[in-house]
């Protein structure tokens, strides 16, 4: 059964033997056009996410499958310590460019952006202290993560928030 999943749907993993379906950069360009200006996220969405994270006293957030970094940027602007990971370097290019353009702003200078392999994420990722306060997987990335809940439990502190969208 697992083999059929690997054949029909890419895991989005830049791992040896598995193709990166985003390697040509087209998906990143389309996503950037679809999302638009990262500073224009709707107030309702932003208020919902910030309220949820602040109600749980979250300070450190891991944004898995961050894509172009839209949600990560919003979190950094709101004062969260953010680590953003994605399997596609083409998607991360947009996040890295934003970090570079805003590098003189203190929170952006500390924003961690990494290319990550979902198959070995807990081993590859540098956890802050005991782990992250929250792990988010927003947008259309859920289908690319084979075991979101199981993998998240390895990299978060015990009383943390895991937020995913379908």
C-alpha cells in the first residue's frame, strides 16, 4: 500500500530516488501569484492564527511545508521565533529573498529557513531547547506529509500546538 502512494503522489521530498515535483519552479511562481503580496493576508485569517498561538503561549513555531514563506513572514512580523522548512528549494527561494530584503529588521535576521527532507525531519532539524511550541502545516501541503502527527510529536515540546489544514 505504501508503494502505491509513492507512485501516485509525490511525497514532496527532495530525497535520493524521489523526484522533487517543484524542481522546475513553476509551482512556486503560481503559488506566489495565487497568494499575492505576503503583506496582504486577510485580517480574519491573521487574527485567528495569532489568537490561537498566543492563547497557547507559543513563542517558537515550526512552519513545515512553508512553501514561499507566506505564513512564516506573517509570524515573524508578529514577533514569533520561526523556523521554516520545505522540501523544494524553488519554493524556499521566495522566502529566502524576503529574508534577505528585510535582513536589517531584527526578527528577519533571526528567521531560520531550511530545506528539509520529510522522511528524516526530526533528525535533520535543530530543535530549540525542548522543541517547538507549535508546528503548523497550512495551505495545500498536508497531502505531501506521510505522518504529520507522528513526526510532529518528535520535534515539539509536550504541551504544544500542532495545526494542519486539509
